[in-house]
C-alpha cells in the first residue's frame, strides 16, 4: 500500500531549529506522533511519503517570513517534502492552501494507476484539509483523517481574545464544517465519533503510541535526592496548572515540583516559585534534557480538569511517553481514557486545590518499592500493547479494509 502523510512531519532537528528561532513555540506533540506513525506504517510494509507543512509561528513571532520547499529523508527511507508558504499571518493560510493543492495534485496524478493508495491526513486543519478533500474525491483516492482532538475545540476552547480570538473562531467553524467529509477516520477516543456525528462512517480508535527508542541513548538515572514531582507541557490554567501549583504549595513535604514548558500562565508559576522555593520553573528545554528528567523524577503528573468538556473527548499524548519512562504517574480520570489504563496510574479523585495536595501527599508517602513497581508495570503495558509498530499495524489493516471495498 502507498500512503501519503499530509501534516507537519519534519525531523526533530528541524523542529528544534524552528522553535529556537521563534518567540511562540509550536507544540512538538504532533511531530512526535507523526514521526512514530510514519515509522510504524513503513515497518508494517507501507510505502510512505510525506507532504509537510512545518509548524512554526507566523512572522514576527518567528524570524521566518517564508518557509521554502525542501526535502528531508527520515529513517533512511521516508521522503518528506516541505510545503512552501509565506509565513505572515493572513498570507500564511492562503499560500499553504495553494501549495498543498499544487503538490497534492502532482502526487495524485503520478499515482493515478495505483489502486491501493491512501492520503492519511493529520487533523482537519482547513488550509490543507479543504484541497485534500476536494482532490481526493476528484482522483478517486481514499482520504483518512487522524483526529487527535475534536475539531470544534482545537482552537476555540483556549478562549483567545482580540484578533487571535476571532481567527481561532473562524478556524474552528471551518473545521466543524469539514469534519464529516473524509472517507474514514482514526480517532484518539471513542466518544469523539458520536460528538463529531461520524459514527456511521468507518473509524478506528487509536489513542496514540510510544517508542522506547527515544530513551535508547539515555542511561538509567539515579532519582533526584529530594522527592520530585514533574509536570511537562502547556503551562496554562486551562490544563489545571494553577490548581497543581497551589495544591503543591499547600503541602509541607520535603519535596520539589519541577515544571517544564511554556504557556499563558508561566508568569504565575514564576511568581509562585519566588514564594515557595520548592517550586522549580525549568521552562522549555531540549528534548533529551526533559527525557532524562522524566527518569530522575519520583512522580509524573498530568492534571487535565475533567469538568472541561474538551478534556473528556481527548487523550493526552504525553501519557504514553510518561509511561515508558518507568516513572509512576498521577493523573485525572478524563472520560477519554480507556479503562484498560486504570490499573497503571494513581488518580486525582478530588480536583480541588486541597484534593490535589492530598493526592500528592498520599502518593509520595508510599514506599519507594511500590512506586517503582507501579512505574515499571505501566512501562511494560505500554511497550507491549501501545508501541508504535503494533498500533500502526492496526491502522494499516484498517486502511486496507477500506480500500478493498
């Protein structure tokens, strides 16, 4: 089977370079997912190419006024072609759409005589999903969309204001209009199908995957001298960061809270770190440094509020990366999480400040052997059941069934 990945897949080195030269940093989660997806599809016998729109902040929030066309080869076999575009807000989306239309048309024409081909698209981002939907229909090519988050919430749930707010609303409306127009779907959670009103279409639930090789060059680590809780990701109140920090400050434990990442509430964390020296704000760091820290910590925490409708249709991609670190995890029980994960986590049952403080205290009071056992059991489960090659095989098999009809 021939698969064209349409999304934002580029090498980790190029992603790091783009973020280094940007004031607003793009999330690396989509690239991490697409990297494992491409690798898994290829290792399961698919012939994979990628058409990529690199995730980069628009000028002047990055130094790049234009992203030029270029080629990369990853894993020595997967060719990635960068889509050129003018990286200035307003022109960015228009030029992405034109370039995708031109390059996708070339790929579809070149492969017109091949029956077992699929365009596999990451998310419903309008600038590339609109031409993909239209052209795949015209050339009779199956189009499958990977949907990591509900299209209607991907932008609007952050409740941005001003011009950014108006723009995010427009994008959300476009994505909502397009969400039922693909031939099939790979969804991160089962409830998404009903919410998107596509439960009458072919879909596969696949919440993500993990790749043990990310820790290959990282030796086993001694735990930090002090008991350490680690949070890595978006530093925003929307992700529960205020309650997490406030909850930790309520404890009087001889422990530290390390926070990695960037976000709208980074200044709140910095202020709290001044008041409570047990809080260590690390900011955004190189990926290797974060992976080492995951192994050195005593407890990893994911604090997505469950009273937010958005969270209950999502599955945090960082969960699987955390699991293969071997460090135990304390998390909220969002409804998008399959029950098969429950035995491998400690849960925050009460998401108030006092409840979080109590959860942290209760977990860190456990014997180190019990914490180690919990972390290692989660690691074993993820590597056996959720590794990228097994999960990608499910996707390949699903796609083969669709194109054989």
